[in-house]
C-alpha cells in the first residue's frame, strides 16, 4: 500500500524546497493578479503547480481546495512540534480581482519532517518491515544512517504518510484530506475551528453517552482499515482528534499491511489495547481482546 519514492542526490536537494521563502510557479501570462502580487514576509507562491498528479490528493477533490497558480501561501504559526516533524498552519489564498479585496482562501496543515541536523528523527523499523525500497543504494544509505540516508528517510516518511492518507481517504476513513506532498512537506486539511486546532481525544471531557459515540467511531475506523488488511500501528488518544463530535485520525506514516508486515497483528493488538485502556479509565466498558478478535474477523472476511 505504501509507495516508496526512488531518490537520488538531486531529489534530496529538491526536498528543501518547502523551507525556501518561495518558489517560482508556472502561470498564464494573462493572469494580472498573479503578476501584480508578490509574496511578502513568511509567504511563498503556492507550491501546488510544482507537484505532479501523483503528488496530489485523490479525486474528487473537495470544493474548498485552492489550486489556483496565483495563490499565495502564508505562514500563520506552529500548530505542533515533535521529534520527527513539525506541523505549521498556513493560509493558501488567491488575491481578489482588485487590490485589497478578498479572494478564495483555505487553511491547511503543513507537516514538515525535520532535517538531518535534528538527530531525534527516528521511526522504529517494525513499521517498515515488508515494505520495499526500489533503489538498493537508498536502502543502504538509510540503514547506515548517513547524512544522505537521513534525508532519504525524511522524504520516504513524508511520502508514506501522504500515500496512507490517500488510501484511507479513498476507503472512506475519517482522516484529513491529503492536499499534496513535496519533498519532506505534506499539506493536508486543517482540522479545527478558525485557527485553533481540534483537541486530541486525550484532552476531551465527555459524558458517558458522548464517550460511547466516540468509541464507536474509533471502532468503525479500525474496521475500515482491517477490511483492507491495514492497521494504524500507533493508535492512541494522542493521535485522534475530536472536532464537532467527529473523530479524525492523524499521524499515519506508519500504517502497516497486516499480511506483509510480520509485526502487523501485534501492532493491531497494541492499537486495541491503547484505545481500550483510555476508555476504560473514563469508565466506559471496553475489552481490547474482544475488539482485536472482531478486527481479525474483518481481515479474513
């Protein structure tokens, strides 16, 4: 289910494009708004035109998505920092026909895998068992953890997350819509109100009835994956968002194939334990082994 890109040095160099002030996209000569507007501080031209069709989200694309080459991306701040990646909030907006007038805009979450200068970047090898790397040179570099290998790993994890989001979106699972991927940056739907991100499940205080509804949504999410032979692999109350009563799963680069990964069923069982332990602490009856058995049945249906 994962597509691992074949990389060389030039591809790794291009992976730094997301951190540049802005790039020069393609545009039509007749687009006056594009010609007259220049990115300011903490802005860049939209990176959408620089992506290939395979680096864009699945069809049909949502109505809110801005794909105009005249759009400008504006950095609005950090949403979340982590050992492996930071999530920033950006606004992608098209200027109005007249200076100062509003145009179409959307808020996006930009997940950026951190550079080789951050030695904390690490993902357990148990998630990558069963996955192939097309170039043996890349695989050797990653295994040796050379500077080039760490850059390769960053790009591979970004693309793995994007491919997982695409696959789960197509399955109808509750995940953020994946907008695009480029280098080490994944742009996706921002889940929240205004500029405030939705809380994690671990932060939610709910009534018994609300807890039952949230639990059922998580069960349905895991069933959707299991029917396709997949498991989240790192499911917990900290990577499940709750927005307007809807549970949305995030942090997906480690999604595992239950058949090709020798650790797949162990990771699926751990997902069940993590979820049920939290709900049990909220005094909602939940049996991890029972949930695991139900999911195994879905896998072999």
